[in-house]
């Protein structure tokens, strides 16, 4: 049975559409297992500003102090994840919220504690808990938080988490749902890219900003066995499809 991993932003919990759930239902009817990974940056920033905690971004990553980490945990596990699971249940899906402390789900280590604080990189995905949930016909809804071997919590980029989970599950497809229709080059939205194309466009500085970590994560997933990655603003549209092999010789 094939697996499809879908990464949605935290704000997506406010506007998951009927079309979104119809697509998921079609996939399930075709025998696919679905895993959701969610972000929550918008709400984390909102809460930090309310609590007068500085928001600092470095190299596309949110610098995470001990105080910011507590806010991140509170927002992701206490606000965003329950909101998403509720919407799924309202649309007829049995959904289960998961995070780092569930069966060693996401294990990691610090990227640079001195400069980034509690920002982590993933060292291992514990697929047992995910597969147990899938075996019971539930949809796992996963928050991008990790734990170190010493039990310290880590804030992990949601795109990275989705790609690593897709790798670990040997997923046939990964959808990174974002706020743009795909990858743009010279004013045009690209229908298809290969991993070689991605490196070339990065070298030419055609791809910049927040799209770089998305494409880096996608490239990693493809080299580790995920067959296709889609960057799109709608799950019902392919957006930009990224594959490892070239379409033409």
C-alpha cells in the first residue's frame, strides 16, 4: 500500500477546503495511506509578539530560545494540531495528533545551539508509531518537534520534517503545500524540475529565499527513495513536480 505525505502550513488549518478533503478521500479509496505534517509559524510569531518575545530569523530558521521553544510547543501541540485534527474529523476522517514524545517519533540534535538555540536537525524517524496509526485507518497529524537523546525538545523546520518522514516511510509522493502555485522561473510557473535542475537554478540565483530550504529538502527526499515531490498551493493541482530522473535524455 503506497503512502503519500502532505505538509500543510499552520494557517492551512483555517482554510482546508472541500476540494482538499475530496482529494484525500480519492487517495484513500485508491488504497493510499496518508500522513500529514503541519507547520505553525504564523501562529508562533503571533503568540511571541503578544508576549513581547523577540522574533529572530537566521538563514530561514527561527532562532529558538528556551522561552521561544515553550511558546512553539504550546502553539503547535496546544493550538494548531488540535485545530487541524478537528477539521479532519469534521470532514469524516479519523485523525490522530502525534509529536516528538510519541514513541520517539522524531529524534534529532542541535544544529547550532549557540547561535540558533533549540533548533534541530533530524537524526531518525521512528516509523513504528506512524505505521501503528495507519494500520488502524487513522490519519496521523504530525507536529514538527523533535527530541534529543537527552530528552531536550527541538524546533524543526516543517518542510524538513515532512521530507524526512517521507524518506523514512518510503513514500511514493510528497506534497509541500505552500502559498504559491509552484516554483517560478523567468516569470513562468514550472511544471517539472529534476534534482539537477534545482541545483542549476540555485547556482544561477533564480531560486532564492524561502523556496531554497523547500527544494533542498525535496532533493534530499528524492535521493533517499521518495519518487515524486510536488510544490503547490492546492493538493488538487500538481504545481511543480520534482523528480530525480530526467524526463528526456
